[in-house]
C-alpha cells in the first residue's frame, strides 16, 4: 500500500577503509555514507579551534529508471548535485558541535 512503512535496515562498518561507514536501506532506496577524517580544516576555519564537516554527493548510474552518465566522467557536476551537497553539508554542520572536533575536517 502507498501509505505502508518500508522496511529499514542499517549496516554499520559497510566499507573497509573509511574511518566510518554505513549502508542504510529503506525499501529499495539504498544510501551509502563513508566518513573520512582529515587533520586540518579549510583556510577560513584555521586558528578558530573549530572543525568542519563537508559532504560529497553522487547518484550511481542506473539508480533511476533511466541511466544517467556519471558526472565525474564528464568532469563537471550539475547545479543540482552542487546544491544537494551544500544542503547535506549545511544540515550536518547544524547538528555537529564543531568545537568538539578540534581543527579537523570530516568528509562525508
């Protein structure tokens, strides 16, 4: 039914090399998130004592009904992808205490 809840499955430590990773499955929607930590911050945060959280977003080819080319293969991200990355980054920074990170960056 259209109003039925979809089954949810969360698999932690999904990838081997990332400092943190998770695969979240909600019905047929799968989201893979890897976290990498870098022991420095962007220039605008240097000397602030605070960290930074940033996001990268990409849709896999054939994740939808029609296949879309990989943006990385074209060498340029669409405006839509850039806005989604910004939205994810802003949302995550809003819930992180950047002071607790120290001067390091988390890439998601």
